[in-house]
C-alpha cells in the first residue's frame, strides 16, 4: 500500500466545509492509521499552526505520532519543546475521513486560510497541504519560481538528491 502522498488536486468545498479527499490520499491515510481496518474511517491530524501559516498540514496518524514522539524527546521545559507542543500538538485538529471520503473542515480552519468554494491539495511526502487555490498560486508558485531562478535553465532538481546542485 502507498505510504507517500503524491500529486495535486482541486476540489469543491460545500457550505458545511465538506471537501472530498483525493482517492490516492485516502489510501495513504488508511495505510498510515495503525488502527484502520476495512470498514473503519481512517484518522488524520490537521495542523493549522501559527498566524503566518497560510495552509493546513494534514498528517497521517502514524506521521503525527512520530512527530509527537520527537517533541516528547526534547528537554522538558525547554522553550523549543514548548513552542513545538503549542504549534504542532496544540494547534491541531484530529479528525477522520467521513463515509463518503470527505473531510469536514471546521469553520475556524476555513477562516484561518480564507478557504472559500475550492480547496487545493498538494502532496508533501508523508503529509499533504490544503490551500486556498489563489493563495497557493500567488505565494507558493512565486516562491518556487524565485528559488529556481538561482539555477541555470537546464537545471534538473533531481541533482539535489546527490548533493551536486550548483547555486
């Protein structure tokens, strides 16, 4: 079964905040939920984070548990641990996929990213992000283009995997 989210999709959001999850993403959510079996709804955690974050980061249950364990391994009482507890554990919304393969996004989360009639989903390995399509286009695509500008026109990003990138 797939363990990584792959691809990008745009889906309608209804007035109640329901939005379909891409079928391939649902398979990853199922594989990433240690308690999931056929007939159950896969669980996930939506991290909405601080005021600067303009998207929702959706973790499989397994991926979120791993991050939570890493936070717990940090020195108790340290500022870094406290901040990560707040930003990743506190500012999150545990939920599950409904019987129709949708997420129900609470009003608070929709308002946080100014989500209207459509949601843009983009994979990020063991997580996926939900954006307002216009925000993604204006901010993230511009950031990607600016990053690519430092490289020659024939640059292949896969060279980064070998640590051989120029620039």
